[in-house]
C-alpha cells in the first residue's frame, strides 16, 4: 500500500495515540472562542434595521460594482503578465529557473502598503493615484498566483498532446488556443477567482494608491465605517456583501471549471534548444526580473535619495523621527517584531494541533480553521475587538488582540501547508515503529516528528511574515500611539513632504528585508525537513 | 491517399551524441516498416526525428521528393500515435478525430462526416459525443488511430501504440492498423520491442 494511501490513513486515524486523538478539542475550543464567537458577537451587535437599509442602499452596491470592475481589470492584467512567465518557468529547464520562480513569488508576500509605496515611488507623477495604478499594483502582487497555479497545471500538461496536434496540422497559435489553453482552463479559472477576490477585497493598495472614490472597496468602507464613522450596521452590511461576493466567485469558478480526471504526471521540463527558444526564455526572464525588482529598487532609491542628491540621512535620522500623530518608527519596528513573534508562536501551536486533528479525521476543526479565508481581516479584527473589550473578557490591555487576529488570518495558510506535508509521510512507518515496541506517542513522533516539527517551524515563520505585513486588522486594533510598521507607513504616506515619504521608504526597505529573510528561512526548513 | 512514401538518407539520430549509425530506409504506400529494438536504443527518437520534434544530427528525410528537414511539424502531414492515446480531453470523440480536418480549413460538417465514417470503420459509430475519459483503453486506441489517419497523412508513425493494453486487445487493434493502412495506402513506421508484434505487422523490419 502506497504513501498516503487512503485506507491506510483511515487505519492510522483509528490507531493514533489516545492523547493525540483527543487533542482536537483544544483547537476546536480556541477557534470557537476566538473566531466563531467574535463573528457571532459582531453580527449580534451590528445587525439592526440599519444593516438591512445599508444592504439595500445604492451606496454599497456602487462600491461592489466599482470594485468588481477594478478586480476584473486586475485579473486581466495578472493573466496577461503571468501566463507567459508560467509557460517559460514551468515548461523549460534552464540555469536560474528556481531563482526566477522565487523572485516572482516575492510580490505576493510583500506587505501591501510596501507595494503601494513602491509604485507611488516608481511612477511619481507619471501615473496619478487612481484605477490604473491600483490595477497595476494588484497585477504585480498577483503575478505569483497566476504563475504558480497555471504553471503547476502546465507542468502536468503532456507535451505529446501539443506534438500530436502539430502532426495533425495545427500551427503554434492554433495549438495554443485549441489544446494548451483548454488544458489550462481549470487553473486559469482558479487563478482568476483568487486574483479577483484579492483585488476585490484589497485594502492597503487602495488606501495608498486609490483616488478615494472610483477605487473604493468594501474593505475600505468597512474600515472607515468602523474606525472613523463608528457606523457598525454599514460595516456589517459591507462584510456580508463581501462574503456573498467571495462565495459567489468561488461557486462560479467551480461551475466554470471542467470536471475531468486530473493528470498526475509531472513531466520533465524541456531544455532550451535553438535560438528562438533561447530568445523567448531570456526575454521573458528579463521582463519578469525587471517587473518584480523595479518597485522594490524604487523604494530603496527613495530611502537613500533626497532633493539634494544621495543621502544616508533618512536612515540615520530614523531614531530622531518623531511625530505625535505618527509615532516613533523604531518603536513601531520593535512592536511589529514582538507581535510577529507572538503571532508565530500562537499560529504554530494552533496550526500544529489542527493538523493533528485533521490526521484524526476531525473535519470540523479543519472547516473552522478555513473560515478566515472568507472573512476579511478587518471584519475579523472588528469581531475580536467587540468580543474582547468588556468585562472579564477585556483583552485590550494585554496586547494580545493583534497577534490573535494575525494568527487566525495565518491559520488557513498553516493548515494548507501542514496537512499535505504530513500526508507525504508513509503511515506504515508508524506501524513499523509500533511493531518494534515503541509506545504510541513515541511511534507517532518517530514516524511524523521530523516533518511535524519542520511544519511547525515553517508555519511559525510564515505567520510571522503575515503579521509583519498585515495592514487591515492592525489599523483597526492598534492604538493611535502604538501603530505597527505597515500602519505607520500608511500614516507617513498620508503626510506631505519629503521627510515623511523617505521615512516610509526606509521602513519599507526594513520590512522587505525582514519578510524576505523570514521566507528564506521558511523555504529552507520546508525544503529540508518538510517536503522530503 | 499517399502514393509517395517516406525515405531516410544517411540519417543519424540522437540529442547530443549519435544513437545510431547512418540509417537508410524507405517505406512505400501501404507498407509497414517495423523498427524492433530494446528500450533506450533510440526507436522513439527515430519517430520523434521523422515527425520533426527532434532535429536529426545528420542526413535527410524525404516525403516523395520533398525534403522534410526544415519543414515544421504541422506542415509535414504526418500521423503520429504514441504509447498512450493522448486524446484531447476537452473535445468529444468526434471532434478529436476531426481535429486535423478543422486545422486544414474544412468546415465542421465536412470534418464530422469524415470522422463519422472513420468511427464507423473502427466499430465505434455509437460513441460520437462521448467524453474521451469514459472510453475503454481499446476504444481510446481506436479513436487515436482514426484521428491520426483522418487527414490522410503522408506517413503514419506508431510509437509502441497500445502497449499499455492487454495482449488480446492490442493484437485486435494492431490487426485494425494493418487493415487500415493497407486500405488507405499509408506508408507506416511502427516501433516495438515485441518480436511477435513485428511478425504480425511487418512488410519489412529495421534493427540496429
């Protein structure tokens, strides 16, 4: 019986140590308390006749329409850029391929306000704030989604299909339109759905690069209704509408996807032969590298330049920069790092317990853990704030609200990483260890320990990266005098003057370096210990 | 219908290093040249080179008097059947068969009429609109063969087709191949490591 074989996995579930089998109760209770209860609390608090009025009012529907148009344009541009890159990276084998693939993944993990600052800095007055800039920034962030999803399917596309079509008389364009594209349809549909949802519910980008009216999203309405207008019914209506749209997009994408047997083969990538292929590969890689690095380089440039020329003053002056409404950048850095560490510990423990629960076939826990995918960060933050701000449940003074929210946002990613990794372990190892006299817990650790500890470390790192860059919930939950770095960057960008912009650039460079370092560590752990 | 045949002159195949000595062979209309050899000897590379997927290291390939060396795959007028049927999963059975006819500019109705004729010929006239993944291995093999010969190729290349099927089904399909290429007078090159198969099909054999 093979690796991850279903019947054996079922047997494993029933043979797991009793203590592990009961472990599911802990994440279930934690998720019920910190995820389900806040959402119920939010609904109970905000659901009034005004919520219904807000749901029926044209204002929110106008936002839905505008955000849908923006999201569709973002999908179009992401596909236009991502598909050619996916083709080159997943159908050719060449030196530096892994590096380019890692490089195009960077925009997806960069904090959104950093990306926004990159484009503001790159285009200056050339492209003013508005729809075009928002769409470009969304496409930039989502190139990785298209490349990874479409590329993964492209790598399983049997190239002999295209050869067969060619022998049947089809030229390159006809092959692409009648064989390749239909074969990639499911991944293109899925990538489009994911990009649409990300762009539709965008916050950091539209706050910094939007024009205030034509680029609004429901997430922005939600944040403004909550933190400025204190209009909870409208906030709840926006959250409900957002949930409906996200759900609809997933339903539509599932219906549009073609249901056919999945190809399981992973084909060897072709070597680059001939001048034409060499040109295509080189040109595509150059374009990809330029696209990815230009905004980042632009931020770095902004952090070392001033109207008087090159300077290190913005860096050395970081400790002196203080503004009552913005706060100290160094303190914000310390705060963000502390919160990220706290988040990583919570997410790793919670994620690990959920992964074990999934092994024990407690599907309810996995389902609960996926809820944050459909609920926006601001909604989640608002629920947490309402649920834990009074009486004996007042956690506002503990500094735990942001890490709890960030951990909940990171949990679906952690579970998505942990569950398949644990499935790569042959369950027979567990039974072999048992047969050699190990007790159930020791046998479990012998079989799964290496992968499990690797998953926890990697998950903790990922959660820390999520926390470092998260903007929406942090805006809502951080106090005016104690912002996180992304919140402070957004505040700096709302101020006029070279100093504020350059200080935001310095903070962004630090955030980029910290995020990238974390992801490098995660990648190393994952490649060495997890996906063996 | 082809009456020209395919000819290789001093053909050396391989990727960076030659897999063979210079090969010289010819296959005429309705003939089946069976290439027999062990796994890894370059049989599939030979077909891949004749089809235009791989460039020859040396030598020429002719279809009649026309040198094919610089002709792109889609203009070589070749039918190619791999070990797996490789039917296009998003197209129906009949649209798979009519693919080459549509690519050559025929109308949908014309393509369907010819495809139906071929489907009837291979005994599958009743599965016109079936999904390709619902077909049995034998049915998929027949559809792949019908698709390869629909546009009356100048040469048919068979790369150990049906090797994944059970022996009786494979033998029935190979008998179909023999009848069909004889009837349509298509020069055919078939590679296999199975000497029994070679005996069943071959007009001539080639080994190296």
